[in-house]
C-alpha cells in the first residue's frame, strides 16, 4: 500500500508539474503579414492546440474581437511610436485604455481576457539608441493611471518588454553582468515601478541570436545538447544557452535590489529559414529541448526550482512583412507557416505530440509566376531585385531553404513572391515581358513556392527598409547570375 501511495503521489506531482508548465507557455501572435490568416481562424488554431496565452504586439481590433469569449489570456501591446504621446498626455492614455482594453474586457464571459498591457516593444534595443528612454516611464505611469480610473488595475498589469541587450558583461568570461550604462537610470526607474505595482519583468531570451553574435557559443550549447561544452560566467558553469541568459537576468535583478522579482520570457524561439542554422529540424530540436528543460523545473543556481513565471514562444505564425533589420530569419519564427500549417512536431506539454493545423484555409488560385525561358534573360536579375524590394525573398538568403536552387529558378522565386503578394494580378507577373503565369507548381526539394491566402485583409507595404535592400542586393547579386 505504501508503494502504491508513493506512486500515486509521484504521479500527481508529475502531472501537476506538467500542467503548471503548460499553463505558463504562450505564443507571440504577430500580424505583420501581407495576407494574414483571418483572426477567427487563428483563434481556432490556438484553441485546437490548447494554447491558452497569447502576446500581441499591438491592439488590433479584429484580433481582440476574435479573442473575445475564447478564455485565452491576452497581453496587448503598445508600439514604441506611441510612447511620446502617451507620456505627454493623460487624455491620450485614457483614450487608449478605453479603446483597446475596457471595450474588450470580459463582461459575463463574453469579452477578451486581457492580463497585461505591454508598454513598448523592446524600447531599449541598442540599435534604437536612447530615442524612447525619455518617454517610457511616463507612458507606463499614465497607462497604469488610466487603468485605475477605469477600475481595471486589479485585473490588468502594466509591463515593459525588454531586449536582452539591455545587459552586458565585461571583456572576460568572469566579469559580472550589469545594466548597459546608457540605460542604467531608466532601467532602475522601470524596476522600481514594476516592483511597486507587482508586475513581472518581461525580457527576450534568444539563443539563436546569441549563437549568431557570440563567437564562443556552439550550436550544441544553444540546442540543449548534453554533449555541449559547458560555459563559465561569473564563476558559474552553464550547460546550455538558455540557463546562461536566464541567469544573467536573475543576477542583474538581484544585484540592483530586486532578487525576487518574477521574470517572464517575452520572446524565445528558433527560426526555420532565412539564415544558416535556421531550419525546421533545428527548430524542432530547440523547442523540444526548451520544453523539456522547463518541465524539469531545475531553475538556475540563484533560483533553484523556480521557472520563469511565463514563457512566450516566438512565434505562432510566419510574417512576411516583419522588419529584417536584425536578419532575414526574422520572417520565419513561426511554429506554423503563414497559412497555419505546422512545420514540425512538438509536445507543448498539453498531452499532444503533434500540432493541429489551421482548418478550411482559403487560398488564391493554383497559379504561380515564373521566368519565361523563351525570352532574353540578360535583365532578369534587375527585375528580380526590383520584385524583392516589395516582396519576400528571404528564403533565397545564404542558408535559406531556396538558397541553393539554380538560376533561373531563383529568378522565378522572386517573381512568384511579388505575384502572390499582389493577389496574383496579371500585371504583377509582367516584369517587362519576362514573367509567365503557370499552373505547374515550380516548388523543388526544400524550396516551396507559396500560394497566398485569399483574404480581404491583404495589405501591401510600400515602405522600403534600406538596410534590407542593401543586404538583398548583396545576396541576390551573388545568387541571381547564370
């Protein structure tokens, strides 16, 4: 009987641990897509995969309406571009809270279950300089005051998602980590604000980006491989990149006087395209390693057996309009493709080993735009470059799924990307007579020539990211030649 009792207790504790991890894992849901999957279909996708937490980067009305009544916990976001006005105007803060929180909050179970308002999206990112620093704390305080006036402050907490480059260490491995000097005052004010109001610290942890930026970090160390060589920092030994990064945050918070502040991992994931080591196979390995590590409940030396309060995977879906300033992989973070199809198999801790795909997705016609081989193709590279400025050619990047396809198939890929993003309009497959519309799928090996979703929400961005264009020209000139 004692043995049976012990077994039952162990089973209960193990099941409770698994359930707590499942409850604490959510998804980032971004909408920077030319043809976004309709929000009601995305909510069905979330529910069919038992995902009960989402973090948004804005407060899209269609998205919040679709989430209403779903019982999915929601973090709504305020873009960095709004911080100045929210800092200077309490009226603007009241208006934002009314329009994006109050009107959607649960009323008899029929509204959205909003838990956090995220003020800014990584406003401390080093590449932004100090442009958002003067406005952040004032904006957060005004939003909190607006929530209080709306009598929602007991239900909704105010947080600020921070980039991992908010912290840095000295030149040698034993150096202690600290807050970036230019950020020290603002970060201290933020931590005081969060502590006073019982809000957690939201921070991005990205082993993939750390792998790209750090010479002595190995792929095995990033993927939770047991064979990885351990790393030392501040006289501690780490077996994987996640623990190294998480402990960095824990250590800094403790050093500046907040040893018990809850931490939420606001973004973590592994991209599947657009760069070397960005693939579905490696993403699956990373995700399985991460979820297993969270399930283990080991924690780190300063916080043994204490997991992050919540962890948000980056991300639910691919987004072909995301900025590529950090790299072309930025458009390929999704567990699912842009049309809601699973890229690999993982167990999110909810008892299912396979992800469930989006259902009843409506596509444009089975047509593609390819290069016409019967034409003079001497100017084809120029046409492809022009196409990629207003389309998504990130799969052609070095290490990408379409990098190794031969000329002129890579020209066809560029043409088709432009054609699909422009709703398969006949004139969008012209390219000075070099384009040809076909009903034969030109996809090959790992390189998929996609067909876009049929949606009334299609949007086209005429704004060109100059850094992306410079990179694109460099990449394509190397690949789009005979």
